[in-house]
């Protein structure tokens, strides 16, 4: 135990009028001096140990107020009756600093007063309470570190006495974190965005513990950029640029700042430079944000805004007849963005002086040359672009003389028409196309054309097309014929006709046969019964048809049959017919039919041919009753 040793220091008492501070301690005075000394020396009435009886505090006894003046004073201190000594004589013997080891012990002091070597008077004083734990203050702990999840924080208390021993407790939002009692701590992800602090409890021997808490630290995260932001697209006027924010973990939201010459011009994810920004520097600043995390900002390298490029630059097309005297027209197409267009017509690749409009009239200088047109597009802050059309065919010129063809020949089915054409100048290679009511007839491309059943009732023309190198292909069309009639009658009166000379084998029709029409296919020219190959008597008026075979020798007809003409399929098949012979598909449509009367003399027959032979009969029948299913 440390203490004081007071052995030679002396202090003179001062007058009773001096002031003093008295601690709230009980004072015990014992008169142990001789009576004569006690009468001569008188202590102050309020003599007491002054000060707070706590470790670290200094207590004292006053030296003022002794009587008479000039009393010599000395003091001896005791802790639990053990004298306190100290080798340091410089310490004031009337003061005592209470040490940590004295907690709970009692302090007392003996004051010795004497006058000029007379018998001293000893005055004992004691405190009325044990020495208590001392009190003290400490600075709050501080936290070093950035407060990020996963990164170490350290706590420390500055200015502590050497005998002070701090312990720590980390807190989140003011609540203790279980087990977090070290001077360091690593924030957890679940603490993101919350407040961390640390409480230090500091102990010292002989002193009451001190609790101090640090300021709070906000827990933040760390955004890790694994791929830097960039700009997608070519940096030029009119081109839409897109911000690529890069890759950040954990995920974040992004804001954008497009800057031209350092001035923000857009905050969207995309930006399109304008003509006014040509040649200036463009950057993109991307800021990644996430709640509880410090924002991360990245700016791309600057790029100079180049001239724009047309997104659509079509190749022009030339329309019009490529013939001297005709006007050609340039169709430039639609440019994007809109551009100012200029034209230059060229002859075999060489610019034609003065031909700078969208149209050009061909001259004799263009004959046999190929023409192109170049369209040049320009726009402020854009790269000028020129596009050239495909070459035309060689420019031609007109024939000096042409002639329309003329049609000669009988205008009847089965007759042949012929086209005649006067000379062209210069001489041309001619081709032909026959037409029916203005529509080309497939395969009819010769100088002549044999009329067909399809031509019946139609008008025929022929178009002649002349071609010659260096000249414009030209077509001329004849005048139309009258409507084409049916073939002419082969037999116009009754009689016997020799097959092969007077009448050709084939199928013939008598359209207006009268009742009693009779005909024979014969092997002899006389009227003998033995010469009949087949015959037919028609009791009613109507259409009669016969097919004359090439094996037949002769054909006989009476006057009731009228005129016989070659059979031609014309008109449209019907669903109702009268008396006569009708070709299925030409005169009557295939199908199921009912007779329209109950006449018992009704007779019908279906045949496979018109030779009137028994083996051509497929079915026949007279029917009574109505209706019939046949």
C-alpha cells in the first residue's frame, strides 16, 4: 500500500479569520496535550477532513483558523490505522490523494500543533465513511472502417489511462448483437441499411465501471462492377445510340447522363446526336444504384460525333420508252432521313451537259447508247451519298415507215385467213400474233390462221411486230374482220355425192331439217338396197347429224334435209332441247332428264356416234306414262 510519510514539514497556523471548505464528515477531536498547552492552542471550530472520500480524489485538512497565530502544524495520515508514508517530501502533508487499493477502508489524520517548542497538541480527525470507488469519464469509442457488408470494422477508445481495461458490445439499431463482443466486427448482409454502434465498458481498479457508446455507422453494401458500361451504336449524327450499363452485382438500377461537350443533353437509355453536335465530344455517365449500397458511377471514354449516314439510300430507277424523242424519268425512291437530291444523266457513263433534272428527253446523240442517272443526296451534318441507276437498254429510234397488216380470206370457221404487210423502212424482221376479240390466240403466230369453232361470232385481228437493231420495236394491228360465220354448206340440194371428192369424210349437220329428212351412207352410187351401209329417216323437223366414214363411197340426201354443213361445236350446252339430234356437251348438258309431255309417241335414243349403225345405239325407248325416270 502506498502512502505519505510526514516527518519534518511544518506549516504556520494563520488567523481565525481565514476561510475554509468543510466536507460533510464527522469530526472527532481528542485533547491529548497538557492542559496548559490545550489552553494556549485552539483549533478552528469547524476543523475537519475536507474532500470527497473516493478513489482518485484528494482530501485535505485546513491550516487556517488556529489560535494563537504562529502555531506550527504537522499532519500524519492513516488508512485503516496504518500510517501513510511517502519518501517524496515535496508533497504537501496536509493533502492525501486516495488510491485504488484503499477502497472500503477508512481515512484519518492526526494534526500536531505546537508553539515555540512547547508541548505539542495532537488533534485527531477521521472520516465518517469508508473510501468509495472513484468516478471518472472516458471518451466515447470510435469506429474505423467504411461500414460495408463483409468488411472489417474496428473499435477503439482514445486517451485511456494505462490501468483501464475496455470490453466491447456491438449493437445494431441500438440492440445488442449476440456474441459480438470483440473490438472488431464484420457487418452481415442482413444488417444492410441498418445502424451499427459499439458500447465500451471500461473498468479500473478502485473505480466504478464507465459505459460509453460510439456514434452510429450506417451499414452499406458494395456494388461490384464486372463489366464496364459502354455505348452501343456508331457515334454519329442521326444514329440512335443505346446505353449498355455493364454488369453489376448484386443487381442495381441505372440512371444515365448523355453529355456533349460536358453538358448533359439526355437522361434516357437512348440518345440520338443532332446536326448541331457534329464534331463535339460525347460521353455517357452511368450510375448504378441499390438501396443500402453506395452508388457507383462510371463515365465512358469520349467519342467525337461524326457525320450522319443515310439509313435508306435507294438506287434510282429509270422509267420511260428508251427511244429518241421519248422522255425518261428518274424515280429516286425514299431516302431516310429526308435529303436534298440532285440529278445527273449520263450517256454510256459520261455526264450529259445540262441533264440535271429528274427527267431527260432522249436525243439523236443517245441513239444506240445506254443511259444512267446518278442521284446525289445531301443533308446538313450527313455524309453526301451518290447512287447510280442500272443502265438502260441501248436507245433506239423509230422506223421511218411502217404499215398495218391486212387480212384476206373467207371469214368462216374452218377457212384460212392470211396477213399481208407492206414494206417497212428500214426493213424489219416481222412477227405475227392473231387475236380473237383483241385477245391473243395461243399458237397463232404465223402469216396465216385457220379459223376454229372458238372464233365463231368473234372478230379477228392480226398484230405485226417489227424489230431491227437500233430501232424501237414497233407493233401495228390490222382492222378487225366481220364476225366469223359458221362453215359454208357442203351440200345444198338433194342427190348422191362421191365421198373424198364431192364431200369429205367427217361429221355434218343439217340444222333446219324438215319432217321426212332421209339420208344414206352407201357403197354404190345407185339407189339399190344392197348398197346401203346405213340410213336414217327423220319423221320430225329439227337438227340432223351424220358422220361419213372414210370407208364410205357415196352419200345420199333428200331435199327435206336441206343444207349440210361441217359440224362445229358452238354455243353453250342447254338443259332443255326439242326434236332432233343433240351432241352431249355441245347442245345438251349431261344429266338426268324428264320428258315434258304424256305423248305416247315420244321416242328417245342415246348413241355413241352419228353413223346410224346398230352398234352405236346405247339405249332407247318409247314410254307411256308421266313422268319417266329416263
